[in-house]
C-alpha cells in the first residue's frame, strides 16, 4: 500500500522533502467484529490549502488537527468501496469525503463519507465543484455574501477550485464580476472560459488600490476573500457602503511566520461593512440543495469547471505545495486510480 507521509513539521514554505512516499506491507482488512468500517480504494485525492496548517504542529486546537508524523496524510478524496461492515455501504459503492493519502484506506468513521449518487458527471468533480470547494463557493456566496442582482463582485484567487465557481454563481445572479489571478493563462480563463466581466493579474499591479479603482470605479459591493494581506488592505479602501466581505481564506498568509497586519480595517465602520468568516463544514446540511442547483447548471454547460489533474500518488507532494506558488491552473487533484 503506497502512502504519502509527513516526515517533519513545517515552518515557512512547505517543501516536497517534508513529505515522503513509502510502501506499507500491512494488508488492510476490516477487523473481526467491527460493524462500522469500510475498506476503500482511493481514486482521486484533493489538494487543499487548509492542509498547509495541518503540516505545522499546533498547540492550540483549530478546526482540524495537525497531521501525525510518519502516518499517511489525509484529506478529501473520492473512494470506491472494496469491503464494508457499515449498513450504508456495500462493495462497489462510490463515495467522497475524508480518506488517506494512500492507495487503500480503512475508514473507521464512515460518517465522514458522503455516498455518490450522481455518477453521470466526472467522478473527479467530487474533489472540486461537487465536493468541499463547491459547498464552500455555494455557502460563501449565497449565504454569507447576501448577493443581489447588479452588484459589483470581486473574487481573488479567482481561477482556483473555489474562485471559479463563485465567479460563475455571481454571473448567473446578474452581478458584475471581476477576478484576479497570478498569471496571464489564468486571467484568460477568467475572461474567456468562466465569463467574468473582467480580470487582472495581481502580480503585474504594483499598486493594488489603483488597480481596484480602475476595475471598480464605483466601488465593490461584495469581496470574496481568498487571499488576505495586501489584497485585503486594498479592497478595504474600495468597498461600497454596506458592502460584504466573505472571508473564505487568506492563502498569502499561510506560510508566513509572522502574518502581515491589516491596516485599513477602520473603513469597516464608516462604510458599515459586514466582514464574516465561514467554514464549509458548517454548511453540509445544504449539500442536497446545492447539488439540485449545480448539477443541472453543469449539464447545461452554464457552469464549467477546470481541473489540474496530476497523475499518480507520487505527484501528491508537488501538487500540494504547488498551491502556494500558484502552479495549479484550476482545481488541483491527484489521480491514484481511475476505477
Ligand atoms: P486554489 O485552487 O485557488 O489554489 C490556491 C491558489 O491561491 C493558487 O493557485 C494561487 O493562485 C493562489 N495563491 C497562492 N499563494 C498566493 C499568494 N501569496 N497571494 C495570492 N494568491 C496566492 O485553492 P482553493 O480554491 O481550494 O482555495 C482558495 C481559498 O479558499 C484558500 O484561501 C483556501 O484556504 C480557502 N478555502 C476555505 C474554505 C472554508 O471552508 N473557509 C474551504 C476551501 C478553501 P494565483 O496564481 O492566482 O496566485
């Protein structure tokens, strides 16, 4: 059973050598008498920015615990059931949820899995638009941003797993949407594939405040925050009265020993801005409603989804750290097996 393990806890930027591919000779099977386990083959693994936090040893508990050194890493993935003693699962079922970064996993908490009922869309989408990033975009945009038709919406890290969906939701709602991303290729995708009204490469903008004033001469009603740091500071200067900022993530800060300060927070007062953090995990009760909306959109081609597909478990470490250099174009996932 090939596995990706964390070799040492990370400070600063993660490196490929912080992880290691090992082969375990232990043959996984459901322990005798266990009535609540599934043995799975891992098909697709999801690379997600929050995993960076789990690579550091933290003394204070956060919403997910640190990885255990020397053990296979874990995260979201798409799995096929090989054996089950859990009443909800039988051999051959497909599911997505928490699994190991390895070829086969024994899952003793199958409540962390969701059975896949719609198999007529690419299965890999359950690491992205039909999985956690989809729920994030849906909850963050519709529940946290309180969007209205015609509003001015700005999305950072806009071509990524979450951002590309948020921008398309905002367009479907009749908003004016601008996205930023870190390369020409990504900016082209935003404009030509995802239908953003406009887009820019933030790396080519020495003055982010001036750039936002150019793209939003009347100001921003909704900021979907994925990045933090200097971008947030510039956005705060360009928000409209009663604007909303949905704080989904702050990826520019995850590898910093000393996170940057935010200087323009006081503009929240005079402009009566609502700034709200949220976690996808609090919104899974909306998952059926979300699928009901998004699946027809995908089938009708009204929402498209771009994935960055890495082949083989061995590509896991490079793919994961690539999120922090912007190497991924679209949702980063790793194919362990296709069936
Ligand atoms: P992406 O697919 O967008 O990949 C990460 C992207 O972030 C990179 O491709 C890169 O794009 C950009 N990036 C990396 N470093 C920086 C930096 N220093 N400054 C600016 N941009 C940077 O990831 P996701 O869509 O999965 O996640 C997007 C955000 O949403 C993250 O902050 C993540 O933590 C958060 N998130 C939050 C959830 C929640 O429940 N609250 C759930 C899921 C995600 P580029 O080339 O454009 O720079």
